[in-house]
C-alpha cells in the first residue's frame, strides 16, 4: 500500500509533465510552450516536457520531481489513459504518492493526431485540456484500495460433464472443490447417451473415466441428491448452504460455477409423440444402448418444438445426434431405410461436416421441409411436402424419432435468485457479455459452463467447464483480492439523507447494493465496479462516487467554460 | 456582571423557554405543526396540562425562579375550551398575573400568553418563533439568580 | 329469529361517529363503515362552526380519536356495502373493503411514503386547491392515520415500498369481501355539495375568482392551502370585497333543487364573519332571498355579523356576473330595493352551494331496500324522523334532509336511541371485555423507571440522536433501564415493554415517541396488562414537537429531546397510582315534562325495561301540542298525540305523575334522588334514578302588540288553526286574511327566531285556501324561513295565490281599526305604503320560555339557562342534548323553539344519551381529578363558581368547618379550580403542582 | 467573424473514449472544438453536468456511450438515454435542446467518432454562439437554466427518471408495463411544475415577492403562480413574508 502523501492541510502541489511522444505530439503542438502554460495554472508548482514520458528517463523525471518538488498531484499530458494510466500510476506509487492522485490528459489520440492540420487550434485545445486536467487534479483525493481475503475453494453446481470437468480442473489447480448434484448419480445427461460424436466413444466409458477421477480426488467433495438452499456473501467469500437429503451443510467458497445443464424437451402433442414407436432422439439412445431395433423403416424429424415462436433458438447438437444415431443404426443394420426430415442441417467444422458426408454416403435420405409445411404424421406413414419436387411425398415408418431441443431447467429461476444473476428470456442463464465474458456472470466470482447457458454438445461442455474453471482460478489463485477504489459509497454523513427508496438497489447491475438487516442501504464495496449510475440517479444525492466525484467533473466543466460559478 | 458572563451572553445564547400547552387545542396544534413539518426554533420545552385553567400562576413564577428565560402559555381559542370555560378563567388570571409580573420588574416579553387551535399548526410555529424573538430581545433571565 | 347485539353504521362523518360512540357506550358492537379512508366527513373540512365560531378541528378531533380507539367499534374504512339481507334484529351485510395497498395495522402514519412519492395528485380534502401525493393520507389529523395509494395516479415506481420502515406498503393487496351480522343498520352517509358548473351564469370554473363555499371554507382554514389567509385564486391578493351568493342550487326549481338547504344562510354568515376576522380590509356582502337563521342563537349571530362585523346583506338575487379581463374582478349587477339596477365590482365571489343528497343515494336505497323521497333523500315521517321505510334500518344526518351539525348530532343520538329500543334485550352480548391481571401494589417502592425511546423509523431517529438520548436517559435518577425501539407502538414492542417491566421490576414507564393524544391509551393499556396501574405511565413527545419541527438542527433537537425525557423522568418520579372511582348506576330515569318530547323519551326508555318516572306539572299530558292539529306536511298531530298518551298510560315500567311538583333533586349521575308531590292531593313520593331528562317545554307568546285582545278579528295563529279544524264555518264570510310574522320573535325582548311560525302560517294559509280558494291571504313577513323540504309548501302557497309581502326589520306593519274596518298598513320605501283590508288578522307568535318557570328546576339540577331562558346545553355542536352536568339531558322546546319532528329527534337522542349511562352496571369516573386539602381550604367558594361541571360543593366538616368538597363522579380534572385556589388547597391528580414543578426545575 | 464553438464531450471510458482514441490512432481529422471529459459510464453523466456546462457558456454538449447492449456495465447506457431524454425535455423549455446530443460510439468506430464530432460541431456552428456565452450573456436565460438545473437535481424528477426504465421495460410493482408515451406525459407535467417552482424559488431568493410580481417577472398567469406557491408552501420551502396593502409577499425559507 502506498503512503498517502496528501494530508488535509497540505497545500496542493501539482506537477505537469507534457510528452512530445517523439513527433506524435511534438510535431503538432509546442510542448515546451504547453509546459510553460501549465506552470501558470493555479496550484501547479512544477512543469516539464519530455520526449517520451513513458520511457525510463521520463518516468525517472516524474519520480524525481515528486521528491524534489514535494508534488502531491501528478498530471501527464500524453497519450491515452486506457493504455498508459497503469504505468504512470505505478510510478507515482513508487514515489510514495497515492495512485489516485495521478491524472491523465490525452493530447495525442484526442488532439495532436486528430487536428494535425490545425496546429493552432489543436494547441488551444491542448491548453484547455491541461487546464481541465489541472482543475480536476486539484480536487483529486487519495483513495485506498480495498483488500478482501479469498477463500481458495470453489463450488460447482451441477455434476454433469461440464461441472465434473470444471471441478476436476479446479481441484487439479489445488483448490478445494465442492460438487453439488441434485440427482443420485453424477453424469447428468451423459447417463442417457449411448455413443458420442464425433469419435463414437461410448458415453459410459467417458463417464466412468471422469467420474472415477472425481471420486478418487480427495480435494473434491461430492454432494449428490443435494440442493443449494442459500447463498450469501460475495466474490472470494461466499457462504453456501446445501441441503442433502434434509441435512443442512454449510460451506465457504471463493468462487461458484453454475453448470446445472438443461433438460430435454418431451414433445407432448407434437408429431404424435407416444414414447413407443414415436420417440425422441434421447429415448432412441437408450434403445440403441442394448440394440433392440428390429425395424427397417426409420424416419427422423429435426427441430421438433424448437426454432418456433415458443422457442426461438437452435438447440445446437440435434443435427449431429441424428446423424450419429442414424449412422449407428446403419452400422448395425445396413438394410435399414432411414430418412431425416430437416429444416437446415447444422454441422459446423471439419469433423461434423465429415459426419454429414458419411451419412449421405451410407444412403440415409435427407429431405428438407419448410416450417410452414411441417411433416404430417399418420399411423405408419409420413406425408411431407418437398419443395424441389413441388409435391407431397409419403414415407412409411416403423419408428419415428423426434429431435427435440434442450430446455432450461425448472429450478433455474430459484438458483438465479440465490446467486443474484440474470436469466434470459428462455430461462437459460445469462452471461456477462456474450463475446467478451462468455463464461462470467455480471456478478463477480460466479461463472457459468455448459448447457446451463445454452444447449451445447459434449465437446463444448467440456471446454466451457475448463473455461469456467480457469476464470474462477483468476480469483482463487490470489490470497487476497484488490478491489477498485473508485467506487460508489454512502458516506456516513449522508446516511441520514437516504430514505431507502431502493432506486440504486434496482439499478445496480452488479447487485452491489442491498438493504442490510437494519433496513439500511449498504454498498458492498467488493462488488461495486464504479459505473456511477446509482450516483447519477439517487434522488437524495446521498450516494457518492470516488474519483469521479461531482466536484471533480464540475471543476473540469468550469475550467473549460472559463467562468467560475459561486 | 462579570466580564466572563458578558462574554458568554454575547456568544450564541439559546434561550430556554417553557411552554404550557392545553391538551385539547394547543397541544394538538403543536402536533399538527409537526405533522406538517413546519420548522420552528427548538428552544421550547413543552409541559402538557389538561387545560390552561389548570395553570397555577405559581407555575409561571417558579419557572422564572428556576431560570427559564421565557414562558409560553397557550390554550384553546375563546369559546373552544374542551372544559367549557377553563380558558376564560385562565385569561382573567393571566391578565392580572402579567400586571403583577411587570410590576415586579419582569420584562413582559418573557410572558407570552396566546391561543392556538388544533388546526393552527402554522400559527403555533409562528408563535414559537415570535416568543423566542421576544425572549431573545430581553436577553437571559437574570432577575432570578437561582440556577439549577 | 335471534336478535343480534351489533349495529352497522354507514358513513363516518360527525353523525356516524356520534351514533357509533353512543351505541358502543350502550353495550353494542358497532361496525362503522366509511367509504373514504378516514372518518370525520365534511365537518373535518370546515374551518369554524356557527354559531359559536368553534374551531371545527378542535372539537371534532377528540371525538374522532375516541371513535377510532373504542374497543366496541370496528372501523372499516375504504369500504362499500354491497348487500343487506334479513330483517330488523338480524341483518346480514356483505361489504367490500377496497384495497388501500398499505397495511392498516402496520402503518404508523409517519408520512415518509407521501413525502418521497414523486407523483402529485389533486388534494380532494382541500377541494382541489392544493396538491397531494399519489400516496397520501386524507388530511393530517385523519383518523385512522393510515396512508393509502391512489391507484389512479400511482405509476407503481415502488419508492414508497422502499422507504417504508414499517414495511406497511403492500402492493399485492386486493379488495376484501367481508360479511357481518347485525341487528340494526343506521345510515349516515351525509350529503354531497351542489356542483355549480351546471349553472353557467355564475361563472364557476370559468372565472378564477368564483369559488364555492366549501372551497372558501378550506381557504379560511388554518390548515388549508393558504394557512388561513383569505386570498383569491387569480392573483393571490386579499379580496377587499367579497360577494356571497346564497341559494346556489337551492330553492331553484329550474337548475338546482327546489328545497332549501337549511344551513347555507348560517354558514355564509359565518364565512363572512371569519373572513372579516382574518383581514379587516375585507368587506363581505351577502346576496340572499331570505335570511334563514332559524336555529338556537342563530339570529343573534346574524345580528352580530351585520352590526359588529359590518357584513352587508342585500336581499336580492343578482342579475349577472362578468369578469373584468384586466383585474379578474367580478362585475355584479343587481336590483336594489327601490328597483334600480346597479353594478358593483367585487374582488371575489363565493357561491353558497346547497346540500344535495349523496351521489350514491340511489345505490344506498337499492342495497338497503329503502324508499327515497322526491329529492332522493331518505324518506321518513314527521313523527319518526329517524325511521326509514324498512324496519330496523334508521337514518340520521343530512341523508334524511339538509341539516346542520347540532341537528345531525341530535339525530345521530336519536337513531342510537331507536336502536336501543329495538335491540335492548341483546345489549352487552357482543362487546368484548378484557380480563386484566390484578394491579401490582407499588406503594412504598422507590420509583423504578423504564424509559422506551422510539426511533419511529427515521421520523425521530433521522434527526434526533436516539442512542445518545437513550444513554442520557439511562443516567437519570431512578431510571433502571432505557431502551430504544424502531417502532415503540408496534405489537412486538408492547410485548417487549411487558417483559422489561417484569425483568427490571419497573414501577414507572416512560415512552418518548409521538403524541400522547393518540398513543397514550395504547401504552397505558400495555402497562396495565403487565399489572401496573395505568397512571404510572408518562409520555413525552419527541416526534411531532421535536424531530419533525427541528429537522435542520439535529443537535438542538437532540438536546431538546434529552430535556423532554428528563422532564418526563422527573415527573415520573413523582407520579403514583390513581384509581378511577366506580359508581353504581341506578337504572331508573326521571323525565320532567309530559309533552310529546317527554312522552316519547319516557316511552322509549320504559320499553327497554328501565324504570321510568314521567312527571308532568299539569293535569293533562300533551303540552303545547294539544293546540296543534296538523303539521305542515299534513300529518295528524292530534291522532299521534292521543295514541302516544294511550301508550304512555299503559306502558309497563312507566310511572306517571301528573299535577306534580318536584320538591328536590339530589345526587349526581347514576345516583339521583328525587322527591315530589303529585295529584290534587299532593301525594308525596320519592325515588332513586340514574339520569334526568328535562323536557319541560315552553309557551306560546301572548302578544301585546298589534292590538291583540282588543278586537275579536285579531287572533293568534293557533286560534286560527283551531277555527280551521274545529269550526271552519266561522271562516265562511271571511274574504281577506292577513298574517303577520315574527310577532314576539326576533325583537329586542325575544331576539331569537321561533323556527316554526313561518311553517304554521303557511300551513294555515294552505288549509284555508283548500277550504275556500276565494279567500285572499296576505302574509307579511321579514324572512320566510321554510327551511329544508318545507320550502315546497312555501312554493305551493305562492302558487295557491297567497300573497307574501316583506316588511323591513324596523318598519313593522301598523294595524288600524277605522270605522270597524280592520286595515293593515305595510310601509314599503320603494312603492310607498300599502294598506290591506282584513277580515281576520292572524299573528304568528313565537315561543317563549319564562324564567320563573324554569329557574327553580335549573337550580335544582344545577344546570344553566341562556339569556332567553331556554336551557343551555353542554356544547352547541357536539353535545346538543347533554348538559355539562353529567347524567342530565335536555330535549324539546325546553332547549329552544322547534317543530315537532325536531322535538321527537331530541327526545330519542336523550334516550340514547341516557342509555350510555344506564346500560352500564357501574360507571368509571376520570382518574385525573381534583383533590382538596381540607387543612388548607378556607371555604371561600371561588372554586365552586369556577367549576363548569358543578363538581364542587361547600360542605360543613366537623373538623375543618366550611370546606369545598369535590364530587369525584362529576370532576373532569380540568384544573380551573386548582389554578384559581388562593390557598393552593386544590391539586389535580396526574398534574399535581409537585409534578409540574419537578418538570420545571429539572434542568442541570 | 468565424465562430468557433466550445464543445464539451462526455465519453464513456470503455467504448466512446476508446473510439476517440482509435480516431486518433487512425489519424482521422475532426474539428478541434471538442474537449473531452472521461467518465466510466455514460450512465454516470448527471444531468446537472450538462446544465452546468451550458451555464458556463459552453456552446454544445455531446454525451457518448456504448451502443445499446454493449455497455461495459450492462445497462448504464440505457440509463443515460432515459436521463438524456429528460435533459432534452427540460431544455425544450428554454429552446436549448439542440445544443445537446447523445450518441453511441463503439471502441471500433474511430471514423464514426470523427463524423459524429464533425457533424455536431457543424450543427452548433449553425446555431451560433450560445446565448449564455461571453461577457454579455443572457441573464434571464441563465436564471431559467439555473432553475432547470435545480429542477432536474430535485428529488422528484430524479426519482421519476431513475424508475422510468424499470417501469417501462420490466413492469411496475403491480406487474404492469406503462408505455413510454404515458410516462413521458407524467414526466413532462412534472418537469413543467418543477421548472416553474424552481424559477419562483430563485426569484424569491433575492427578495420577497408577491404572486403578481412573480407573474410579471416570469410572464406566467398569476393563478398558475399561486398554485405553485401553495405547493412550495406545503413543502415548507417558502413562507409568507409580509402583507402590503392587500398583497401578501412570500419569502424563501
């Protein structure tokens, strides 16, 4: 922790360092003059200009200047804080200055580079920016970063393929891991599968392997037939209550992975589903396990109960399942006639497309149907309109297999509430960001893997399990967690202003605001990310934010406007 | 008067005023001021009595003797007395008491008698303000040296 | 069929509240159903009330608090009755309690929800003159003090839920169906004001400075939008000239209602007077047709308005109103008395709107299956004005016909009286009585005080440093524990208080929280349940009178709170248990006066099984009614009277003494003793009784003016009535009859209106016209006061050709007998003198009461007479049939002149009031009463004079000589005696000098 | 004379500020009038900042945030949008609405950032200098803007705006969704009320005034002024001062 050089009575002493950035800035702006200008600004006691402020020599200059001129604010006018702020902050810290007393002025990306052709105007702009930076710096306050201990253990909810892999991975990294499964056995949907695409491995084999590893792992505690009943706390320090057959178990973990999987849809009232001769693809797996098929005419219908108005999503793996199972049948009984009625075949990647090709070669018939003209299932034949022929085709069947999607578990809502995380419209769990944080939740320390988020196949489940484990380890591998200092808080002296309207509580995307047992609003510092929405919304203006205070922002506005308001 | 006490009186002096309020009108009026969140100076301390008729002149004299800086007595408006005629009796009583007190050299500004009805929250606040002003205008109660 | 000892009261205005309290006190379970969210009705909206200019809120709020807290009254707010089935004695009522979205039990009324609500709505209590929030309370002093969400306005932002520390906001509340079983129903839904939008000429809602009288009432009110400043709406200036227009929507066949709304003349005069009182620059002018100041002391009020306040009366309807575009003043043109049209500019215009039946009158009639009259008010008859067309369902207040507060309160009690008669055998069957533990004897123990300090959510805790105050309290002498609570009034805190009393062996309890006016009884009940005497409690107000009013000075507020707590502790150290004296009640009644009033009261009471003594001075029963044959409405009075007399004579439990003379009445409430002699033989008799009803009536004035008695053609109205009914032949040759009104009324000697003479004249005029339409009838009048539905007959009389000529107050008609011709001359300044030849002159004489007759009784009962020698009730508005002396009641003409239906109402009202005492085996007196130190009393008797309740007497004492003695049963503990006692011999328990000195002294 | 407007940009750290950096890296040229204040999220931009900026004479203010759905803080930019809508509505009252602008710019939209700034600068140039800029600024307008700032800063509008999105999108506490139009209607009427009330308060701050004085100063019908005087009095913000003749004067508490 850096020493806080600033004290209440100490006058503000600002040092301004203007960077030439080679010719990037210096080629457009007269940096020397800017430094001179900066020296004229209130509270500025030192200013300098360097060729490269971020180079070793520049950094040394800053450090020396802090020492020599007893600076308690440092401003660097150069490139963008987005890349260079951490560097300068650490230099300040090295010189014994709180890192939040550093301020950045961007005169390269947002000045010299974009106004090359108007150097005079750019110069004026740079002056303004420096003036604003100085005004802001005057109002800066030293902040403490908050440090919380991290419990080096994890909870994985769901003992399917994704959860087991996540647990195993975490354990291997040395973290105590708790694996909670609501069913009697681990394995999830793996239990109901026969062979797996694309390597045609037997599901039970895979399961045996991984389950064996899990059970043998002393670092993993497995709770089967168990439900999560409560979750308190926050990243690094979750307190979880598990109910196993009526017994309550309490554990403390630093991170949580949600790998609850999903449930296959039973297509009640669709295509004459009866569970006997008209079954689902999942049910077919069971039939295939101890091959008992003596039928020759088999028809499969894809996209049953999905990609429709009720479920506007593709279940991702059903095309592959159908192909795989069709090929298995063909393998056992080459005389079998198999027709797959599909809307679009989704076989992405090399291995999967290969599968598709093999299926076609093996004589399986693929017939496209239109969603507005779905196949009509009769007693032992199917009528289907073929777009290319322009006519209806009749296909006899002895076994009809319906490819149904995975749907969200019924208890997702309950778990989401416990974790204070969001669900999307189909009640799958919603990740923090679809591209950038696909296995994170907005809530820190909680991660997601597998079909709980979206229907995925085994391969993807396993990689997501690893991914989530890796994300969790970024937290767990630290003894302590340093949390952003520029966060919102409810100052003691403003507590009386707060009426508890809960506006902030509802707006906070990180659930960092709650009401404590005294019915008072409380901001959990470690959860706050400092976005400031609560601050800008609080009707009583009781909540404040550090480092982006109203005073700081207003001082910049005043500096630019040039008028000092009372 | 010593210099020290002079000094003390020049700094922010908060007069202490005792208020005798009848339960039915003035006390209710004071409550209404509260319900309506009408702000007034916090110098008064209220003693609730059933009726202004109950206020023995002695209470007033004792209050001054014990060093309260001012007195506020407030009852129902004439005719509104919950006990039919208590406030009339009080009015007569205080008219005489007031003369007596003035005769004794007590500044009349310390003695404030008034009526406040249950609907007059605003008026109550105003009267407290006025009373505090009155008392402030004559300074701390020095006639009686007795301090607590 | 089993009768049920419970009553449904519909509507919780002043009438509904009165009836509920009466019945609850008489031993019935009461369901008081109110359609809005708070009780109090229109009276709570009023600034002052006529004729006493009492502050409406001052006098109604204690009553409302009592109604809200009474353990026998189940208050159901925000509810509508849907269905009423069954018969008298046993009704099943289905009602819907609409959702408030706030839990009534949990809401502490702190108001934070309203403050934080971002949505504004129109404040209907202030008649739209100000704004309130979508989450609001009806008015600040509302009972019950419960907030509710106005669903029409609420956008559902949920802020109130968050800010409510009591967690009382419940958005998922739904309307609730309730079924109750009652023996009787009383309808008291009140009235709705006439809405003057429909009459375009008045410019209401078009011209900003035209307001209705109810709006003006809120403008006048100290708690109204302008805090009592009289300002006009266009620019907020004080209007120098205000014009009041009377009869807006009343007495208006075409555009409003044909009847007279009864109260407008008086409330207009009151509003004019109060406006003038507020700002002397205001000059009120009242435009009216007649001034109908017919009630007790009303005329005096009008005179005061005119003479003392300079209120200008112009007896004309106006011709037009125009707004001046620049100033927004109003130009009014009207006809002067001499027929000229003049224009005058006023700054503001107040429309005295009439009283309409409640908007949902038809619905009420449908639900309860009762008849409405032609104006959609509840149908009743003259001899039973509280009985609806369906047995077991009664009515009171303005739903029966427009009326003022005293008449409403009277009728409310009358309806309660009727219920008492109907349900007397199931009395006391459904009321609850709490079993309480024996009181702990704390005598000789040093005070062990427990202090409970309330955060009141954030209401106190947000401004006052409650922990600091608690710590401070803990250090005070004799305080053995001090604790603080989020809500001290919540149910769980009551349990805590009880536990602490046990744990710490407390013998004094202090609560520092809100106002004792509403919450003291609750805490007293709690400590009583824990075995402590309820007077071992002290309360100090650190919310309404501290945190709320010093929000910006938390430090000073904390200091004040500490002082207040210390003062309470100092007092608590000196308080001691008090006992409420209980008195046995003799369940007998003395009714003095055997007129209609007395007989109705006696009969109703005797029917309930109370031993009743009816005492009549004369030989015959019936009093003044013997000379009345018909009411204006055409009911046969003689038939009613003889029927009544027959019933009285045969009624069980009713002891009748005629030709009686009361020798002495001793004692006090519950325990009177009377001795009298009766019959021509002057047989003495003595008996005990619990209450007294005074119904001694009054007399017809025997005129000395207009040469009465000098000519057989000059007769009184009652003599004319006798002729009409007994010997109509005498009228055969009569061609012209002149009637003169206000003979012996409204003059210096009798400055009051006799209320019934206008009706009498019109009644006789109509009857004569019926007998012979050819007879010319001229009525000379000052104001025609056919108030209420009687207006109909005034219209009828005019239609029948009766000529009405107004004479000025100071220019009475002259009677000239020349050459045997009877001529009556009326002076009209505009048209000159009019001379009318008459064959008969009927003088409408007033009612007078003679001091000689009344004084003795007044002395015996220690009750007062007013200047006009009528008995003076305890409170004009709220206790119209009570005397200040408990257990003594007044009804009928003894109280003031009034027609038969009013007398009957009052008679029944006294029945109910009497029942509140007679229904109890024991009555509990007040605990905080005066106590005399006989060693200091000099027997000067000043206290006797000061006591408004006749609770002090001078008595000879063996040891101390002549000393004052307090009758504990009568003392109300006001302390007027104590404050005036020159020897400090009297102290008030609960507010002793020592206790108050302790509060004064205790500053460190 | 060539008018060079003063333009202030509030840029969210994650998208727009990065977009601006990208514009720099790509050497995209745009007018140099803009000065940037970096905030963590566009949702942090308190309406007060915008009103203050206008008051100190800045000619144009642009707020930039992440594209819908891209917010680093999940939904902060939606909040920014709701708040900005109120800012627009308030500025409508003084005809300054065209001087503020809200735009979404992502981290990859360097070119677009340049365009947005160029266009906005052009539009402000067309509008000419702000009536609040320079030495001889419009005092009257300044006070009105101050009133707007205070109105926006008041509990009522802040609460309404902060709950607006939830009520529109997730539904209110009764589970109903209220349409944007209906909410806007409520908001607009609240805005008009609060604006006028703050104007009254500002006027009363200097000296006690009567309803008629206020009516004249604010050019609003005196009966409307009175209505708001009642509301302000009920909130204990003002009180009677004195009565001159027949005219009561009010003072700020």
